C-alpha cells in the first residue's frame, strides 16, 4: 500500500515532533526517575537541578551524542506510533460520519416507498396519539417489530412516521424522556431491547435521525440476529418473524422448525 504525499508529510510531522519530545521531555523525565532513586542516599546525591543540568549537557558533548540519538530515536518511534493512531482514528471518524450521512439521506426514500418486508413505520415509541398520553404498550409493539426483523433478514424501523409515510416527528416521545433529546431517545431504544429481547442484541441495531419536513424521524437499522430472539409475553416466550409487510407470531412448532433451519 502506497502513501500519498499528504499522508507522508502528516506522519513525518509526528516523527519530527516525537523526536523533539524525546530529547526535551522523555530524557528529562527519565533523569528525574534516576535522581529520585539516587536520592535514597542523600549524602551522595547532588541537588536535583545540579544533577539534571549536568546530565542534560551531556547531550551536546561529542562522546555522548549516542545518548541524544537514542532519545531522539525513541521519541521518533513514539511520534510515529501516535501519528498512525491519529491518522487511523481520523479515517474511521470520517468513514463513520459519511456512513451516517448516507443513512440519513436514505430515510425520505424509505418513507416514499412505503412499508415492505424490510421496512416498518411507527407513529411513536411510547406516546399514544389517540389517547394523548404515555402508553407503555407501544414500546412492546416496537419490541415485537424489532424481534421480527432480528429473526428474519433484518430491516428498518422508522419511528415518527404514520402508516402513509408522512412525518409526524418525535417531539411527543421526546417530551416523555428525562432528557428530551435524540441521544436519550436512542438510549431508550437500547433499554427496550435489553429488557424485552436481550442486551446481547443491542450491537445488532443502529439508530440514526433525519429531519424530514422540519420534523425529526428515527430510523432503527436492524441486522439479523445470531440467535433465535424470543419476547416474553404473559410469562411465555413468543417468537415473532417479519413476513411480508407485517410481523407474524409463530406457534411453537413453526418457531422450532424455523429456528432449526435458520440457525442450525
């Protein structure tokens, strides 16, 4: 793999800075440790500043230039390692930002296409628009849909969208949270999954938000689960599966046969 001139200059800058740090920072710090160990016998140990200045002057004495080279090399290696880490971190952050932008731009298209075997709309997460109050049963409906996607091929659950694909927004749901913001909304989604389906499934979903007609819409991207996902209902484990544009409950025999085929 070849590096561009920009990347080479980027790493070269870190190497140069690291070399300077090696001489001006790492070496003095190492001398401080040496002096601290020698200070256990104070009658034979010079003062700190006297000790430090005498040792630092050795860096420019010709017969001790190997010390300067050693700390320069050590600092350069540290600088190079930090430069590589920083470059990879910046690259990963940029890739993640680009991915979120692509996913966000995808939301209006899904809303126009309507519900399918991979797309479901929900008006809200917990706010009952008809009764104008909090309805925790709506959270179970969301969990059921997520379970259906987990057990199938994955999918996209859009919240804040009516059945016709029109944006309703998340404001009513946000107002019910301790912190009325999108981060709290995402944490609430993860809490619902952990409590109803299993905390090990949280890494298999990802929530992004988009502004559509000046309203916030949440899109939960669900990946297929590595195991059969059951939801507890009335002290029974229930298996849901996405089928067509709806989520269907399977009976025990159907669930066992499907699980044996899907995860065997």
